[in-house]
C-alpha cells in the first residue's frame, strides 16, 4: 500500500476534531461539553482508521465512546445541577491561558515543520492489524498486558471503595 | 505526516487550555482525555509513517487508552466523593489540602 496523502477525509475529520475540542473546553453547560467530547472521540477514531489502525479505532469507539464518555455523562448528571447553566465555567486565567496555549501550539508546529530527520517509509503497514496486535500481546508485550490487567483490577476496586457510602 | 502531527499539536493545546481554565473538575478530566487522544494520534502517525516494521506505536496507544480508562474511573469516583463532602465540584471548593 502506498502512503496516502492527507485527503479530504482527513481535513473533514480534523475540522470536526478541532471544532468539537474547542466546544469541549469552552461551552458553559458541562453536559453539552460531554456530548462534544463524544463527537471529538469519534472523529479521532476516524483518524485511526485513516492511519490503518483498525483495532485501535474499534477500541477507541468501545472504550472511549462506549465507556469513558458514558461514565463522564453519569458523573455530570450525578454532580451538577444541569438547570443552572449560567455559572461561569472558566476561571480568571482564561486570557493568559489562551495566549500560552496558542504560543505552545505555534512552537510545536514550528518544531515539527523544522524537523526533517524522519525518513518517511514509502510503504504502509503490511500487517493484518488485529492478528498482529494479538501476537504482540501474547509475546513481546506479555508483561505490560498482565500489569495493565492488574491496574484495571486496582482501579475497579479503588473506585468501588471510594464511591461507596460509608456506614455510620 | 505533517498534517497529522499538526492536528495532534492543536488538539493537545486545546486540552491544555481546558485544563488551565476549567473551574469544574469533570471539565478538567474531559480536557485530559483530549490531551491523551492527541498523544495517541502522534503515536499512531509515527507508527504509520516512520516505524512501519512493527506495530509498537499502536500497542503504546492501546495501553494509553487502557490507562486513561482506569484514570477516568478513579478520577470520577473521587469527583463523586468530593461532591458528597462539599456539595460542589468547583476547583474553588477544593482547597483543604492547601495550607
């Protein structure tokens, strides 16, 4: 497979990502922010598809859109008074933070543009994505795989212990 | 490759802005998810364009997704706990650890 140019699909997806990302950080109502986050994560899954990471795209939709976003929406509904969308959601540092972030983005772009040492491979990935990832998980990445399962178990137990109502 | 890295940089900056300016803890967590996704786009793009002799970049991205899920679970249960104790989740309320 030849390396694809960044085509029209990429530009549509990146416009969706950037606009919804800005909505995530700027909307007043935190529930609308969560919905914009769902859109943004979906578009990132599309970017993974463009980059031939099919398994990662599916995992992104399952884990982020299916689990994390639902979790965030639940937390919003449990903690926030949705009717009072009038409270200001940003603190007094918004202007200077905006300037700092624009400068950060500019510096990062400048450095990316300036660096020319990467030799772009003329070929794409020549793997069957899912089976290759399965082989990696069972061979080279065996230890991280086991460690991350222990981490998930710890997070599960930790969340239950933290969120449990204490009996008085 | 430049458009992908530029997209990642812009998304990371947006997330950074959110982390710096949000008053709401859930808003900060959502901005963190944006930053994780920006890092993941970087990993996958480098895997696709430079290190094409393996899928190590995608493996890293998968582990990042898993760790981000664990972080979201613990973070949101802490948010629930804060709400139960203070009746609000603004970062203005949470200053008892500051002395």
